[in-house]
C-alpha cells in the first residue's frame, strides 16, 4: 500500500465526529478539488505492507479506524485485504471516499462516508452510487456558496439516500447563511462544521 500518513486524532466530521480515531491516509487521488485541504496526499507516500500498517495502527492504540486519502478506493485490492484483517481483530472502520468509485464490495467490512462533490470543488461524484448508501453509511456535501446549496438540495431531493446526510461548510464560508438556508428549506440534513479545524488538530 502507498500510505501518506498514519496518525491518531479526533474524528472531525461524519457520524463519528468528536471520537478518538486512528487515521490511515492513503496516497493518490483521481480528483483535484479546488478546496482540498490534503493535497499533499495526491502524490508521494510511503510503501507499506498490510502487516506494517496493522503494526503501526496497533502501536497507536484504539479500535476506531478512519481510512481516508487522497482516494483510498484507488488501492482497492490491498484495501479490501486490510479491511478483512481489521474485521478479524475487532476494529471498527469507516472509509471516506469521493464518490467516484464503486464501494459495494467494501461495505461488509466498513461504513462508507461518501463526499458528494459540489460545483465549487470543480469536480463531480458518481450520483448513481447514492442508492447503495445504507443506514450505517453517510453522505457529506461540502458547500461554499448558494450554488453549492442549490446543487445539494437538488441531489437530496432527486436521489434516494438512506444514510445520514451532512452539510459541511468550506472553511471561511458564511456558516450562518448556510445554516439559515438549511432551516428555510427544511433540508433533512445535519449541519456539521469541521471540528478538527476549530480545535487546531489534524
């Protein structure tokens, strides 16, 4: 596996927000989002065996794992093997993905957090994957402006999404205006600011 970093922190977003978590950030991404805050993971990284990843995680302690990127599904074969090992050892795993690659073969081993790309990102997710989101998974819209909110509303209205839905403002955007829009439109979502940035942790 090509790994950008492995570290321990608080989960800053998603269904496990606020919980201590061990992060495995895999290197490589198939998108170039305008507001990406982990662009250092687009390239580079350290080549590690699955056993080396397991050993590093074990030394950090904790049973909650988040596999993120980059785009972790680009390393699907190794990722699936790693997930099976984590299942064997009793870990709880969440995968953060940009919603461009099919995740169904991973769902028996991990919950999915699908980041639906909004217009301000300059990229697009594969919306045909949304019906495969289950109640144990979640969907996140990172929004910067009114155009993003209109897009998110249209997707939520038109697509069957069974998991919890989060609206996450881009850092520096008008949080209050985004909150007011959610209330006005009565969107079936939860507003979620990025806790890790508020706390100044990774």
